[in-house]
C-alpha cells in the first residue's frame, strides 16, 4: 500500500511520531534507531524501549558511525525476546538481507523501516558541522524537495555514498522494507511518500492512499543515474590506477595491516578472522624461509594476501556501505576497491547483494549447467 | 632440510623389513613425524596407517613424498630434472609435516552397529540380495509391497540366452521362504526412516500395523515397470500389444495370472498371426524419456526368435532405430536375421504410421537404409515400450531416506564407476531396475554386490574415523555455509550452542566444508590449513 | 625469455587428476618438470586462500585439477570448485593480474596423457607470458 503521510510541525518530528506510534501501539516492542548523543555531535544506533527517548531520535541525521545491520544482528541473532522496528539506511538494509543469509541477523521478528538516503558524512565531519552550529537536515530536505541531493558547502559525503546507486528503499534492485519513507521529489515539509508491505499498518498510521507522483519517479531516476555515473567513474579511476602488480602494491603501500577494514565490514561476519587465528601464527623460522627465498619479506607479512583473501571471501556480497574506507587510517579507498571487485564477481553470477533474503549467496550454491567453459581445454 | 633429524635409505619402505626399520628409527630417535619418499600415496596406504598405529602416532604425521610416479618415472628421460622434482617433492612433504600440529590422537569412539539389513522390494534383485545376505550369515527383512514375491520376473519367461526365468523365480521364492535369516513381509511398506549408517531406525507398515525396527544398512531394490504408451493404437486396437504381453502369449500365457492386468488381446490365438510387426523405441529416446531402455532390442530379438521357432513361416518385421544387442547378444541378432526376421530402420521424426485395417493392421514405415517407404500388413503389432521408473514412489522413498534420483527418475548411485551399488548416503545400497533398465543377469550380479556391501557395513565393527571433519567451536560463526555445502547432510547447526556440528558417520571426508568456511573453523585433521599454506611455500622453492 | 622456467603449483583431487598424474608416471608419459603437486581429497576442498597465497608468493601458474562434471567422487565438489575458480578469476582480473595464469581442468583418473598434455601446454603458455610479476616480490 502506497500513500501520503501528512507532515505536522517538522519532517523529522513526523517520522519520530510514526516511530512512537509503532512502539506505543505495540506493533513493535523496541526500536533500533539513531539517537543524538547527549552532546549532539553524533547519532548512534540505539535500541529504544522507552518512547520518551524518541525525543532524541535522529532518523535523518546524515551520519553513519556503524553499519546498523551489524548491531541489528546483536539484538536478533540468538533470538529477540520481542519484535524490533529497525530504522536503517538502504545500505544497512542490504547488509541486513545479506547477514540474514548467514544467520547473523534474524529477520523473523524485525519490522524494517527504510527511508530515502540523502547521503551521509563521515563521523568526524558530522561532529565538526554540529560544532560549527550547522543544520545538516533542513537544507538536505529542501534540496530533496527539488529532487536534488547535495552536501553542505565545504563538506563532502562519504565516498561510498556518492557512488551508491541504490539509495531508495524498495526501488530497483533494493529490498522493500515493511515501511519505506520517501523524501525525494515530494513536498517533504507537507507530506511524506510512504510505501507499506501490508495494508493494516496503513490504517494505523493514517496513510492516505495515492499514486506515486511523477515528480518523485523522475527525481529517483535522475539520482540513480547520477550515482551510477559516479560509481562507474570510480570504477574506471580504480582501473586507471591499478592495472598490474606494481600498481596494486602501490594501492596498498600505505596499509599498516591494522585490519580495521575487516573489523568494521559488516559482511566480514566471522567471529574471528582467519588472519587472526593460528593459521597465520607462523613459527619464526618461516619468516626466515621467506626472506631466504625472496631476498626479504615485508613485515608484518601477508598484507596483500589479507586484502585479496577478504575479496575472495566477501566481495560477492559487498553491499557498498563504505565502512571500510571510513575506518582506514591510511586513506586507502578500500570501498572503491571492494566495490569494483565485488561488482565484477556479482555480475558473473547475476547476484545482487541485498536484493532478496531468499537469493542464495554465490558461495553457498552452484548450478550444474553454469560456467561450462571453465575446466575445458 | 630444517626439522629433519634422521635419514635412512630403505630398499622397500612398504615391506616388512622397511616398516620395521622405520619403527626402530622412530623409537630410538624419539621421532614424531615420518616422511616416506617413494611411491604414490595411493599405494600401501593401509600399511603405513598400521605402522603409525603401532607407533602410537596420529596417521597424519606420516607424509608420503611421491618421488617415483611423480618424479623418477614422469621425467625418466631427464635424470637431472627428475632429481630436481624429487627434491622439491621431498621439501614439500617435510614442510607440510613440520607445520602439522601434534595433537594427541583421540580415536573417535566406535560406533555400535545393528547387524541386520532391510531389503526393500521382493523382486529378482531383492530376493537375490536377501539370499546373498543370508548366505553371508546376515539377518535381513525383505519387504514387498505386493501380496506376492517376484515382481517383474513374473512377466519374463526366459532370457535371450535361454535361461528359464520361471524356474528361477519358483526356486528363488522357495529358497527365500525357507531361508532362516530372511524374514519376508508382503503387502508391507517402509513409512519412516532415520538414523545413520550402522544404526538406522525404520518404521514398516504391515497390514495397518506399524512395526519399528533397527537396521545397519538398507538395500533399495524397488524395481521399475514396463512403460505404457498411447501411441500406435495401443489400448485402442486389440491386436496391438507390448513386448511383454507378446512374451506371455508366446509362453502359452493363456492361463489367467494373478494381478490380471492383461489385455484381452493376450488371449489371441497366436496361430492366427501370420505376420507380426514390432516397433522399437516406443516413447523412448525422445524428449520426455531420453534414455535407452537397454533391454528392448534383446527382448524383440528374443520374441522374434521364439515366434520363428513356433512357426518358421510367421513373418516378423522389427522396425528399429538402432539395434542395441549388447556384447554376445549380437549373435542372436545375427541368428534372427538368418531366420528371416526383417529389420527396417526408421528415424524420427519420420515414425512408423499404424492404421487399423478392420481386424488387421497396416504399418507404413520409411526404411532409411533403402530409402523407401514400405507398407506392412500385420496380424499383430508388438511395441517395445521400454522400462519406466516408478517415479512417484521413487521420489517419496528418495526423500524419506535422503538420497537422490537421476534426471530420468531412477535412483542415482554415489559414483557411476567407483561406487556403482552405493547410494549417496552411507549404508544405503541399490540394485535391480530401481537403478535403471538392466537384464536379469545384471540384476543378479548387482544384487549380490549390493548385498556384499551391506554385509560388510553391518559385520565390520565400527571403526574409529580419521577422515571426518571437525569444527573449532571458538571460531565457528554459525553461518551455515558448511551445512549448505555438505553433499551428505553431515553438517547440522546446533542452535543451542550456536555452532556447526559434524555427524561423523555421514561425513565422507571430502573437505568441501573446509573450503567454504571463511575463517578455518571447519577443519580436516589430515589436512590443516597451515599444512596447505606451508606446502604452497615449499612448492615455490627454486 | 627462453631460459625462464615457470613454476606451477597444482592442486589435484585425489580421485581423478592426482590419479591421472600417477598414471602419467606409471606409463612413463613425460611432461615438463615445472609442476609441484598438492593433493586434495576433492577439488571442492580447494580453499581460495591457497590459490591467492600461491599467486602472491610468485607462482607463475596455478593448476586446479578435478573430476569431470558429473563424475565427482563426492557428488558435487567439482561444481563448487568451478564457482570458486570463477570468483578467483574475477578478483585477479580486477586487480590487474592475468587470470589466465590460473587454470581449471577436468582430468579423469584414466587421462594420464591428458594430464601430461595439460602441463606441457600450460608450461608453454606461461613461457609466453613470462615470469609472474609477484616472483621474488618481498613487499606483498
């Protein structure tokens, strides 16, 4: 069911009231939603059970300190005692879908709430703009009314956001959440465009059924086209930069092997990475062997092997959330690399991460009649 | 080479003197890892396994460096290259072993085995399997769905080679009834199945009563059936019959038989038949039933020869696509030609056309060998409809016991060459027509093989397993990729502990679960990831 | 590059391709001495990390050998290996590494000659390509 939700006072307050209704009416028993930290410089996913706390809810705050699907896993994987409404950006929604395939998120008792993503800033940038007294939300909503998505002057969105071609829940190859709130290409200071999975909820929320406005369809199309172009530009730039062994080594030359990219990657769900297990706990003599064979050995060892293995393990399911780039202390564009590689692997199998929880992961299945040329002379 | 404490040159490491020398060296030098450089690890694996057991060392701490097949022989023309490769192979064996952790070896507990086999299906294959088991001293239950034993054998009167199958049937039924170790349940059906090799639990319905039994192994001998057809006026004209019905007529099958599925046409007096036409590959080798039923060519030749024996003046024409009389059956084909049986080759889509001509039939066929269209007048038309799987019941049984069917609807063996009587699930074996079309003699041979496999399963004590996969619980993320990857259902998720578990008796040691596990929580004790990586390093030593 | 001798790391399944390599030996079918064999139980046992390791440590080629489709001793391990190799190819290609240095071949136990031919062919192809760019690369 699709229709309009009237905006009273502000857009954010309208969304917060909707969340409050869900919680107080018992549709959900808890909400996973970003709350402004007491100092206001961050908005962090919080499991809320007391509706009073929703006063601080900041579903539109353009910041992504952690991939919300990872924390959704924490509160559902081993069985949630109640139903949780999860407010997620579209990249987080894709992540939740992927993680549900590997038992790290249980979607059974989750009411997914998505909204048009108008871009996000890095945590540091967001804190700085709050310190500077800037309001990031209002101008973004104003721009969105006109169909545009632009960062504040002097600021830039996270690189992953600029190349995200799936910012709109339920549109294109995006999974449709239970509630999708549309801000783009609609008069979002008067009414919000809401898509629901089931009718009943529509009545509870006071939704007014309508046809999707042409202006919104056009704005979404234009945004997706622009993002796709930026994505492809970044893919091309990566290939321009990295085309052989020495340029590949150069790309990772500044890596300090802190493994932050792996730790923040929501798709790297392993309890402990193989690179942190006994498998890579080499006896001292092994290093001497390598040094003898190759003349020397970079230490810590296996820097490139770490990254390549991660690509082999998770690139097929990379949702492009960009947490890896955010976390890299050396400024390596990890997300660009993984998205480029991931895109190729995904295309090979026609796999779209985050599209559908029922779609089997690339490495979890096979077909007898595929890839027939492989293995033949 | 680092880590090597002792080297000895042996004439033959695999012989008793060689094995004794290794044993002595290990004991005297207090060594804990052994490399044998010599022949392929495919040879004498059991001897070295026994050696390690005597040394009280885990078998994975012995590595075989294949310097014979892999080096000396492969590069026999270039001794320097052979030596270099041998050195490399040895480096690898030592490197792999150096990294192999020395865990104290805990053989897994022995499994208890139920010394009883369930044979499903009381036809030729099932009865043969049951009797073979009995002869091997193994108790078995023979479960048949119909009221009587015998299955398809009732409809086969002799083989092409002249074996009297009705006498065989009578004697089999008699022997089965007499055999002390064979317990026959007719009008009975398997309704429940669970457990693992050596210890299955079955529920069998006999006369509205459900019995629970324990078995160590299962033999599937549920058969198949003659395919039916609606082509060529079958079922519409009384003079159109199947090969099997013709066989019954020839055998003097005017007597009413139990089951009573016979066509009225079967009672046609054969002596009114002056001209008999047979059509091969009816409903076979086409899109709906792509496989060849293997037996029909021989069956047609058999019936043609029998007709000629009854009366040499009967005209017999066989319309075929390819004559597939196998092996020495070719001699009977030649005999049939000499006896005047005509063979006309047709090729789809130009199939023969059959028209009713009053009481008789007219068959028109384009003979591709002479490239001309021939019209035959026939008193009787016999159709080789081939053998069809009992698809619905096969599917239900396959789902119940956890095995696969092939694309034709027959049971799929674990491996066509290496394990032709095994089904994919350990402890479940296969024989007879359930496996696909085959001759009487082939069913007998396969039933004996299946019985032997089943007997070995239930008479050998459960062995400690060394090849099964393990899970490092601390590392396991409960993602379930190993469960999806395991082709044997040997992996389950333990919801309570949030860890993947291995069902030892189902695990075949293939290692697919190891490769799919991203962080090495899935392990194979005989091939740890540290070993693999060390082997790669050693393989690159120049 | 006539004096360049490529080094191939081969991962062969126990039941088909390793047996074929044995057969090549017992039949005295000669092939170039450039291959070092690692025996796996099944091609499906091939962890992609082993291939990445071989490539980054400077192997000029990696050969993966398994049973023909439909013939896997473990039912479907070779199909799983095939998917994995496709992923490996994609990743390597995107990173600017020639994916044609990693070969997958179905070689059955009876195909000793084909095993030898494959090694011969691969050695020739790798000689054309020249040494791996990661050969003796200390900074990987």
